[in-house]
C-alpha cells in the first residue's frame, strides 16, 4: 500500500484549538523582547504603538475572515490567491508565505534555546547562559553550541508530534498557550497592584525631539508581534465547521492578544518607566517582573523566573504554530501541482501532510544558519506583502464573484480592505527604508528568494509539460486490440 495518498486532512480541531493556534503564534517571544524596543523608540507612546498595530491588523483580519469562510481550504493566504489569481502570482504568494513561516520557526527555535538555558540556570542545573560554551551530546563524540542544539531538538520534537497527529499538536498548542497567557495575567495582576504602578508617570507621552513621529517607525519594527492570526487559515480543512469557526477564531485570538499586549506594556512602562524599560532592552519584561513581584513564590522563585517560564512556553507555542502553518502551505501548493506531488499527499496512517511537514522542517532547520536579524526582517517583509495581496484578493473576489456563498461578510465593505492595503503599504515602506539603512542583506536575501521561486516555478512547469507530452505520446502509441 502507498504510504500517502491524495485526500483532505481530517477535521480534528475545534474552535478552541484554532483560536489557540492564532494566539500561540501572536503571543510569542515578541511581547517579551519587543516591548523594550518600542519604549526606546516611542517612549510611553509604546502603548499607543501596540494599540495602533492592533487596529492595522484588524483590517486585514476582516479580509482573512471573509476569505476563509468563502474558500474553506487549507493554505491560508496562498489558498485565497490561488483561487482568483494566475499560476505564477499564486505560486510566488505561496513561496513567500512558506519561507516566511519557516524563517519565523527558525527564529522561535533559536529564541527557545537561551530562555530554556536561563530556566535551567534559575534552578541551578546549568551555569548562566553566557557562561555555557557548549553542550556535550551523549554517545556522540562531539559538542554543539547550545543554541543550535536546543533549537534542533525543539524543531525535531514538534515536527515529530505534528507528523503523527494533528489532534495531539493542536492539544499541545492549546495547553501551552493557556499556560503562557496565565503567566502574563499573573504578571499584569501583580503589576497593577504594585505601589510602583500607583505612581506611574506616562507623561510626556512622546519622546523629546522626535515627538509623535516616533510612533510610525516603532509600529513598523514591532508589527511582527501581531503576525499569527493568519496561521489559523492555514489549517482550515482540519477545523470543524470551518466556515463559522475560522472567522470566530480570528476575531477572538486578535481581541485577546491586543488586550494582553496593552495590559503587559502598560504595566511594564508604569513600573519601570519608559527609560528603564528601554535600558533593560530584551529583558525589559523580566526586569519589570523582578522589580515588583514577590520572591519565594511556590515553584517559581521570583518574578524574573516567572517571565522566563512564560518565554519558554511562548517560543514553543509559536514554533509549533509555524510548523503547522508552513507545512499546510506546502501541502496546499503540492496538492495544486505547484510543488512536488508527494508534498500534497496525506499519510495513509497518520492522516497528516507527512511529507510537507518533513520538507518544511528541513528548510526550517537550514534557516537557523541565517543571520538572526536579517531573517526576522525578511519574515516581516514577506508577511506585510502577503497581507497587502490578501486585501487585494478580497476586493477582486467580490467583483468577480458577487453571488458567491459568503457565510461571513465584513462590515462597511470596501473600506476595511482598502484601509488595510494603505496601512500595510505604509508599514512596508517604513520597513524597507529602515532595511536600506540598517540591514541591506535582508532585502538582498528577500529578492534572492523570490528570484529562486521564479526559477523553481519555471523548472516545475517544464517538468510537468514534459511529463504531459510523454503521457500523450504513450497513449497515442497504444494499439487497440483487434476485434474477434
């Protein structure tokens, strides 16, 4: 029997699981490491930065919700574009999304490593992470840098889980996301009750010199923290009653994430002050927690340790979410004949896109070698471009198929997608300008990946045409048997 076959995945995920995939991706390491960056650029207006990014995201979220309800296919933005654009445009969309998710996965895996080492250090298992030169691998006579070793272990573990069971990976995502959200709720509760917060000073709102102009660049650099709700649409066919549950999951995950972000950023600035938060940098949230949370807590020793726990679970849930998403984009492309056919098949035993998961994992592990900052910037750029295209897609679908069944229709159409296009274009321009000044490598790698995609598209198209010709020739050479 064949190990895989062409069929649809089984619908094993409920509304809660779908919602947690979105929240698991959005409430990742970003809230822990980007808060300090936002405060450094925009001062106390960092609160406004996260609020405005939530508004910008909501416009595109409406487009995703309508398209997912109208086109209940796995693959997210790729599936929508494939429905109404030509072959090449849809291939490039899928090619960008696939790589963006895999890059994000590599970054989450690398982010997991130092946080996990810090967690072990809290309990005296290992020295401080900056003193750990290498982690020896038992049996194998070698030593690997801890970040790479732990990143590989995290990716391989979650890939194995996803390969054998969609339901299990969804359950893990749900449990881990609930844990990290609970940790952030505890942080916020202690923060609001702290005497430090009672004397919080949020004025002047904008930093001296740049004023309100600082908000826009801060939005562009922290927008990645709101990327994740789109992952929900990559597993549409694996969600029960997707036409109803996918839009609900998008809206719930966005709403909860925005509330959590605003509460966390408000507490961090209200206790440390914008300057103190900026000085703490990536450790800003942990520093804030240490400053106002009591010590000697059960299991968790102090506030800093609690945030380390949260960071570990955040990176794992975000990594699991992009393992799911990247493989479903690849699966959808393979099923549509735009990648190798084996990638678009479902395993006969596990009911998962087994080959797509393995292919995505290989590229994800290879992406670990990319410069971290450039990889993150590439991911942000590709996501912003994909959001623009999705907003264009919903407008085009309304025009070309006005009578299509749309279980969910966005309010005030066409304002939301038009506003979404404009705002995402502005943020894309801000990001490109920033990259030209600070990270031209990210732009060069982005262009190189798209050009590689064009080459792959032409090569696969030629192979398919050759195969079709050979089949036609073989069919024409078959001589019918003579009748008796």
